[in-house]
C-alpha cells in the first residue's frame, strides 16, 4: 500500500484458496498467480466504498461470470461493473 490504512483481500478468482486470504493493514504483499483467469481483490476497510481491482492472468477473462455474482455494496458493485467493462474491452483487443 502507498498510503496508510490499506490492505489486499482476494474476493474471487480461480483457485483463490491457494492465495493468501488477505494481507495485514499497511504491509506489502507479493502474489504469484499460477492459474489463468480473473481475480477480484479489494481493500478490506474500504471495499464497500469501491476500492477494488481486477488482476487478469493469461489470455482473456474466462471466469467473469463468477466474478459478476460476487455480492458487494451498491457502490462497489458499480465500480466492479466498470472494471469488468474495461477487462472485456481489453480482452477483445488481444
């Protein structure tokens, strides 16, 4: 994290049980993704405010259907929809 009070929590993706559940607040985390797909992560304290991100590993977001079904706050859902549109537009250009 570049600012205090943040962390990373993996919310969905292929084989998320092989990833750390979440990092400690203010501590860097290094993750090596070995399974292709889309991974949804957020900041635990700020995820409901839309502090989310996607990591796309490999060619194309084949598991977006699962990512779309994650229950989030209304603000976070809006952010996720925008991230998914961006991910889909980038996968079409591959």
